[in-house]
C-alpha cells in the first residue's frame, strides 16, 4: 500500500473518531426538506435555502433535497429562493439536538426588469466540492442552436472543456481523452451518446432537467473514468396537469409529453425522429443520408412525503448509408433501463439506490466487398449502486455506498497488422466508498473519502484498489471561498481509437487486459470563488489544476508485425488555469469562460501534444429577454490553433503486387503516399465564430407557438478543420448557416 493511500486512511480514521459531543447541550439543531414547483410539483434543484439570522445556508440537490446543520436553537427566518421564482420566507423554531422538517413550494414569476438578489447558488450547493458545474435548461436554451439545442454543445463551451470541431460534439476535459468521460443518464451508463457522426448528442434538450459536470476532484461516490463525470437528469414530469411540446427543426421532429399519475406521481416521455438531412450535409460536406431516432421516458411514484421511486428508459438508433456504394454502412444503437429510489428515513438518513441495464451496439458493414466481415462492437452493462447518508444536527455528514457492475464485451475488427480479432468476454467490478464531511470548525469545511475496488485487492495490481479523495473549503467571508481538492481515479475500460482520426466512425469498447495495470489519474486543484462587488448577481470562479496520468493505453503506430502489440502504455500530464464569470438575472443572463491549458503525452520514445491540446480558449455567452415573448441570444468563441502533423512531401510507393505472381513489378507505377513530419508538431490557425439567435412566442391560449431563428458563423469565418493528407487541400468547418425551428407548447 503506497504512502498516499496510507495517509488518506489515517486521516479518515482521525476525523471519524473525532469526539462527538452532546450537541443538544451546545444548543444546536438542524433543518431539512424538499423544494418543489407550485405549478408542476417538480422538485427544484439549486434553490437557495438561507438562514437570515445566522448567515448560513445550503442549496437543494437534484432531488430537491436540502440539509442545514449547526444552527443555534431559536426561532429563525428561513428564505427559499431560485431565479425565476418568487422568494418565500418562513419562520421556523430550531430545537436543540433535533432536525426539523421544512418543505417549500415556489411559484414561478413573470419577467422582472431589474437584476435579482443572488446568494452564491453554486457555492452554497458545492460547499466542499470543486470543479463541479451544473447546467440547467436555461443554460442550454441561451446558446444559439447548431441545428438543434444540445446539451453537449453547451458543455463544450465551459472552462476546461475543448471541442476540436464544429462537426462533432465530442469534447475533451482538462487534457483527457474522449473515452475518459463518464456519461450517466438517470443512473444509467451511456457508452455512445451521439447522433449522426457526433453532430449532436442523443439527449433531447426538451427532456433534460439539468446536468452536473464534474471535471476533477471527484467525491468518493464517483469513479471508473479519469477525466469527468456528466450526470444528466431528465425532467420528472408535471404532477398537476397534462402538458407537452411539439418541435420541428430543419433536421428532425420531436414531441415531449408529461402529466400526473396516481399515488402522487408523474410521467414524462420524449421522442425525436429525423426527417431532413440537407442541413447535415453542411457538416460532412457530402451527400450522406442520415437516419436516427431517440426515445426517453420516466415514471415516478411517491413513497412517502419525501421519497420517490422512478423507472427510466432510453432507446436510440442511427444509420448512415453513404450514396457511394464503396463506402461502408454504419449502424449503432443504445438502450438502457433503470430504476432509482430516493428516501429520507427518520429525519437523519438519506437512502439512494440505482439498478440499471445498459447496452450499446455498433456495426460497420463494408459494401465494396460482400465477403468482408463486418466490424462489430457491443457492450452490455448490469449495474447496481446503493448509498446511505447520515446527517448530524451539528452539520456533519457521513456517507457510504456499495456498487456492483457486470459489463460484457463483444467485438470483432481487423487490427493494424491486418489480422481479424474477435472477442466475447465478461468482466466484473465491485466497489465500496466512504466519505465524511466535517463542518464543525466554521468557517472551514473538510470532506475526506476513500473508494475501493474489492476485486483489485486480490489481483496482481492491488495498488489499484484504493482511491483517496480530499476536499477543503475556507469561507473567507460570506461572499468569498477558497477551495482545494485531491482525487485519485482508475479506469479499466477504453475505446480502440486512433488519436490521429479526426472523426472516429467506429468505436470499440474493450476492458484493460488483466495483466496490465488500470489507467490512473491524480487530480490536484485549487481555486477561489465568490461575488463581484458592485455588480448584483455576478460571481466568479478561478481554478488552477494539475492532472498526472499513468498507464494510458494508446494506439501503436509502429506496429508492423503480428507479434507487436496493438496498444502501448503511455503517460501524460495536463495543467492550466480557468476563469469563469457569470451574470444571473431574470431579464439577462450570460457568462465568460477563459481557459489556459497544456497537455503532454509520452508513449515510448515519442513525446507529443494530443490534437485536443488547446492553449487558449475564450467563450462569451449572453441571453437577453426584453419581454416575456422575446428572447435574444449570442455566443462568441475563440480558440488558439490545435496541433496537427504537417505534410512534408509525397512520393509514389511501390506495393510489389506482382512479385509472387510472376507478373513482375518493374513497370508498376505505385500509389501516392504522404510523408508526415513529427507528430502534431504544427498548429492550425486560430478559430473564432459568432452565433446569434432570436425567438418570438405567440400566446394562443391554450397553445403557445414560438419561432426561433439562428445564424451559425454570422460573419462567415473560414475556420480550418484539417489538411487532406492525400491532396494537401484545406478543409474548412461550418460556413454561414441559418436555421429555423418551430415550437408549440400546451
């Protein structure tokens, strides 16, 4: 057991054994509850619950739940507030040694022309967490749509996140690869979350309630990905009445319905189907018929005053059939089914459980020769996770959980030595985690955790079994906080991809070979956040990070013999600084994000910058609502040039096709071959683009119609995508592109 793990376990034991005093004698108590929307009954996340007399507070989680401890025993005024809702103030008597229940219902408000008071919503919620950002429906809507509003397009313009092109919504977080992002939808793992060659995600924006983006410093409950966790929650559905939306864009039509169920429950279903593909041709620059659909749904049933049982479903399918019969046909599909249960017991225990099944299957059919074997990739995933959190009236929290995952992998493909590989294998993962949140030393908060892989304990790589986690917050004042975090993460599943591929048409998930150690990343993060004086509603967040990566599996570019490995181990590091400024008001909303980033990889004797190593990036997003029926939004993005391998020459390579047949090869002309310089030694030109949108709604009671017009790349900037290595021709990204979307709500 290495020194880092030993010190982490010792720190946990010291904190847990900290003497527990009779808090009733100290005159302290706590309060908890659920916050809901008064019109729909849906639980509200990120609502601020603030003790006016004592200056302490918290924000609701994804289940609308909040807890505040270490409150003086007396009658206090508690304020519940959320942007777009009327503020509610209640008078509550806090009793020593007890945790009082207090629920809130917030009513939506019409637009107000002045900024509203904001009390550090994100900092209240993530009091001991760093590098965690929530994205709600409003953040998704104010980003001008690239064909359709999309969650991943919004994620790609957050600090620390890099997207390498307009034509693909794949993103890279703080120097990590695309397969190092854990995508979770209502507790279900999603392995390929993209439609139409990655142009946009499979998650219908109308059905998404919010998403948590964790970029590092993970709490103990998260693991098995090195770079990020994208925790997506769908809308619960309207518990009060039937309602819905119908949407028609230049690519697809979609519908979302919701309504109440018996037992104080709700349901929500959303479906989308592609109808037109002319606009999508602008992304791929050729006539390629696309066909896709997706379906998301959930049903909720209340289990007591604060509990809820939910059933979830996801189904998606894509098919791409190029008109050129010599190009392959590609199909892929996702399906997932899950159940989640949330319950508060005896005022002090919070129980959350998840059981799910996920499946992804992709097939690539070569059409130029029917005798060729299709490439296939399938991964199935049975998953269970259970956790319990114990709240003390002094504000401390204990959390523990257990998880079990049974992934199965089936794949067939031709490797780089032209050998056919076929595999059908099953794996298993079992883990436990524990964390302790210590909040008695105001203004300091400490969270210490440990995550353990039980199977790794008895393997040849027992050092992979422990992942220590640490978080620290110092509330310098009510408006400013300093934070620091450390986390170690392992990953035992990777995709077979070549880093040189600009767009990966086919991804095969495989487990890390048993003889190899797990991929590993150590995150070190420090930051400060708070409010900006004299500007109501504006806050800032500045972070510095360093990520050390080991045992990475990379495509072996030097493979020439069947005995050579397909993959080689690599190491890497990434470091940088992020600045995030955000303005939240009822009438206008926006943010500015700046990232300075460095990423380096070492594989054998080769040291290089991966193609998503972007030195500088700036994103400016602004939304303005001058009246209830008008919305104006814009987004401007700048990114310094990405690395690429430069073309240094061409020559005709002889294939010696006739050497064994006796036909001779002295007259063979050869095939053109491109000579590349050092890997990723060059840089593409800088990238920048301005997108704008405007929408107008018409109230035709009981139906509200709206029209949204967007223009992508307003000033028609010629942003370079790549050089065609066979011809040296420059290929650019999206030109000036107008789109229109029609919506109806009822």
